[in-house]
């Protein structure tokens, strides 16, 4: 039987953690579909507005050599996505293992015969960290601009 894998994620600010997840997922299946979460779904479920729009994230992910297909996920309901794609293994970070959301995912997919594979979540870089860094840089730049305007007006004759 061909193992069709599904690796959902935002894949915003694409980084080495994303690449590692997709590489490890592909090593465990014959055909890998990367589910790229739509902007509005990401905002609704994680409260995060992506930096990179969906169409660009899809293009980036579809061009990763480990990915056979990129699928725009317009819902957070993975069973609804399964009904469209019929994958037989889903990949999640091991930070889900043993949690309520991980247990719920396991129960929902067990009856469908879909295997849940948890991959190591030991990311060096994360989108959340990158997002915080960008916010800090923006705040510092804003303070510098305000300070610069104050200095400029102080020396105006």
C-alpha cells in the first residue's frame, strides 16, 4: 500500500524547522502533501496574522524537494481535509503527543485507519521567535525615528 502523508502547517517565515519536518515526513511516506494553512484559518485558530500570504507560502512549500504536493488548508478540520485528500498518515510535531488536542486527533483518525506520526519538535528556529524578533526590530526602529524627529526639531532655527 502506498503511504500518502499529510504534513499540515502555517509554513510562515519558512525556516530550518519547517524543512526538517518536511524532510522527516517524506522519509516516512511515499507521497507527501504539505497542508498550508490559509491566512484566515491561521488568524482564527492561532490569533496570528501570517507575514507571508498564502499564495506565496504555497509556492515556497510546493518547491521544497521533499514535497510532492502543496494543498491550501481552508479549514482547521483535518478530517474534512482527509475527505478531500485521503492520506493514510498524518505528521505532527511531538509537542502534540499526549496533549488533549493530540489525543483528540488520534481518536478522530483511529476510526479512519489513519496513522498519526509524531516528529521531533526540536526546532532551532521557530516562526514565533522570528515574529517576535521582527516585532522588536520594528519597535526599536520606531523609537529611533521618534527620537530622530525630536533631535531634528530641537536644532531647527
